[in-house]
C-alpha cells in the first residue's frame, strides 16, 4: 500500500529540509562525491533521528591551527548545527609518517613526542570554531598501535600499488626517479582505514586530499560498509597570494594570533583574493559578497573598505567585538597616520649587552628584541629593508649602533620596541 497523505506530507517536509541543508553545505565546496549519496544519508538521518558521523583528520605536524584549517572546520560546524556529530581525528600515528600529498620528495618523519607536543593545543584551538559539546576527539594511534602485522597485511591486500601510483604526486616522483617509500604508499590506506574503523558517513578534506578521501570510500566498500561521502574543500591561498596557507611557508594567519596581527595580516592580502576569504571564512551571505565584489570591480567602492570589513569580521569571530574595533583603530594609527601602537614592547638593555664604547651590533639588537630568532634571520630582515630605527632605514648588517634611551626599533610592518638604556 502507498503512504498515507500525512506520510507523504512528512516525506515532502523532510526532503525540503534536506534540499535546504544541501544548498548550505555546497557553499564554498569544490565537489561533493556524491551529492545524491549525501542527500540519501541526510534524509535517512532525519527519518531515523540518527546523527551522521562527520570525520576530519589533522596530522599535528605543527602546533598551530590557521585560517586554512578553518575552511574545513567551519563547514563541520555547519554540519554540527544541523545535528550531526564531528569526529575530530588527531592523526598522531599517521603524522609520524607525514602525508605525502602534494609533496615532491619524502617528508621527514616526526617522533611520537614531537607529534603529541604539537597536538596539545589542537582541540582548544579547533573549538573556537566547533561546538565542543558535540565533538568526539579520537587519536588514530588508538587502533594503529594495536594492529598486528597480519592485520596490516590484510589492509594492504585491499588495494593495489597501481591504484596508489595513479596519484599525481607519486606519478610525478616515479617518472622523475625520485624515491617513494613503502611507508608513504601506506599513508592513504591508513587514512582510509580511519574511516573504516570509525564507520563514518562523511569525510572532509582539501583538494590535495581528494585521492585519500576516495581511498576511504573504496576501503569501506571492501570492508562491507556503506562508502563515506567525500566533501572536497578548496585550499585557502596564503597571504603571499601564491601558495596554500601553511605555517612552514610563513604565509599563514593563525586563529590564536593576536587581534592586531590577525587584522594586519588580513589587510596585506590582495584585493581579488579577499573575496575568497569572505566566502570561505565568514558567514556573510553570498549575495552580499557578490554585491561587494561587483562594486569594487566597477570602481564604485574602495576595495580597502571591503578589506577592512573582512579584517574586522575575522578578528571579531576569534577574539570579540571590542578587540576587532581596537585592532582596526590601531591599524589606522600605525599604518595610515604613521603613529606608534599602544602596546609597544619595551627592550631593556643591560650594560653587559653593550660594548665598551656603548654600542651594540644591530643584528644582536634585533634578536634581543625578539624580532628574529637567529642572526641569519635578523640579517635577512635588514637585507629586505624591513628594519628602521626612529623611522630611518637600516641596510648595513654589520652596523654597530649607539642606542638612545627611548629610541624606536621597528622590524617589518607590525613589530615595534622602545629601547630603554641601563640607568646610572
């Protein structure tokens, strides 16, 4: 027998909700593999009142989460708000191998201690975006450290080397005669097995992770599970406007950075790139973003005003309204009015740090101020014409200067220090 009218009406209502959810999920996505599968999973979830399991994995190869990571985390928060459960997977085991995705050569491995140290702050940072009450934190060492060699061999038997070598990065390295370790070949299988172990419904990753996401689908089928839906998100381009945002490349904006750093770095991105940031990093409606873009391109609106709005919005999201306004005021003071920041640091020199003639090497001064970690880094700052003293540029890396009490040392656009000489 067919459904009753009430049953048909209820199904129509649920399908309308699914379509609404799909449109929201699709915003900013590169691809959903597949949309039809996701629609079926969402409908079944509503009918059975069972939340879907959403997985995102991060290998803690560095201690900080940046806005590039937030692209996926924000999409996951959206799914949380729809009632689904996030499995926030810390790849503390796979991080010891290192994801070879997009790599031209073998990635150095990390020790267990290095990985765990990096992982300490991950949940706290991620839950600036995710709803902490609806996050299940899991570490893949929980199952990989217990696997026997027989179980590893069983996993390896589920996939072929030919399929693994279809990856662009492996294919290129293979054609160039560059080494590919068996350990790297196992990485995609291990990431896929994470999905098998957790029996997840959806996995999310950047475009550089698409191959690994598809391996997860294949392995779930091989182990008799329904394959996960792969939601592929774009890679956020870093502040250099060229490469994906990465701490190792220095082109990142950390979500734990100070309001003034976050604001200033955002203001440094290109006018064209800022609209990708609006779409991927904020909740501003797409129609409003399109209108801003059209006005900027037509020359009827100043791109700087749009960028200031982006910077304010990002600081507000991670630090609060007051901090957002304070960061903008300070940016205007320092970069528009050419003033000094309110919270300028103080560098108190000691007599031991000065030479007999009362002078100090400029490179040493930059390291003491915390503007550079090493002498080589300080030299690069000077050679890049990024150092001034009381507004005058410094270009000689061998310069000995005679510091003046209260003089202002500046490195780059946002680092300032007021020098204080020893008394007496």
